[in-house]
């Protein structure tokens, strides 16, 4: 299951349980709508409650990320799991966005808030 909330140019995503392709497609639609409206978007993605994701989600993520990398500003990933930290590290090789991993949502929100004041 996925939840998506928008606060100005920040899109906040929460993932719960197993992330499946239908959930990821909902995320894509939400981001594309924000990009159409704002031209650029920052993301805060909370993966602390995510248990797993399917292979088709991983492949779709690579495709979507590569296709829209220039339109996404900062990306904050919240997770206390080691695999998520490795994902952040590896993703930086493929995108131009500023991407950081956090253990706590508060730190991730401060990171995103800083981008507002730097522009």
C-alpha cells in the first residue's frame, strides 16, 4: 500500500507492506501531475513500514527515474534498513537529483525544508 501527500513542491510518499506495481504506478501518476503543475518536485519517501517490493517495481523504478531525473530536485529516503541505504548509494550513480538517506522523518523533513530556503 502507498500513501501520497503534496505540500507545495514536496511530495511525501509512505509505503506500507509490499510495494507492488499498481502502487508504484499511483506514485508515478502523482509525481507526473506535480511535475505538470510545478515543473519540478522534491520527494520525501518513507520506507520504514515497507516489507518488500516486487521485481517489476524495481524495473519500473529504474525506467521512471531515468526518464524524469532532471525534473526531480531533492530526494529524501527514510529507512532504518541497510538495504535502503545501499539503494540510496547505488541510485546516485543514475540520477542527477540530490539524494540522501535518513533514519528519521524529522531529519528528512529538515533536509527538504532547507531546499526551500536555498532557492
